[in-house]
């Protein structure tokens, strides 16, 4: 067992949009990433929910029906099957949790590495 400090781990990432895997839990991958001035295309995960936890900063999570602001210390879960996209204006540091195989190059702006 190991204690992980999320802020320390995300601050170790030298470049924006580089995903760092920090843990594995029951088939889920926990990844850290820093994002700024980026809006991904709408996409859907058919087989898995997706969690965005904001370690620092804030962003908007858009679905076809609503736009929700998520601030530092908050998280939002996107249920499987919901078309969504993150809209990040300011530097924001995330923990993301999703079933292995959910994040890929196609839905991460071509930057996620297996």
C-alpha cells in the first residue's frame, strides 16, 4: 500500500495534456492531467462512467442538455452513455477515474497513452 498526494503527483507532470497513471482500482485507472485552454469534441463512453475530480482550478462539463461548472475540491461523474465534453479555460489539474480502456487517443485529443 502507498499513500498518494494528488497535488504532488499532478505537479510532477512537466507538460500540459500528459496523462500520468497514479493508481489502479478494480479495473479502473486513476490518471492525473493538467489542462489549459482546451475544449474536446463531444463524445460518449458506452461502457463506463467517468469521474473528473478537480485538484486545482475549475472547468465546465458540458452535455447536450446542460453546462456545469466544477471547482477545486469538487468532482463530477459522467454516467456511461451521456455525450459530454470538458471545457477548460484556466489551468486546471484533474484526477480522472474510469474503467480501463475508456480513455483513448480518440476521446482525449490524441494524447492518452496506454
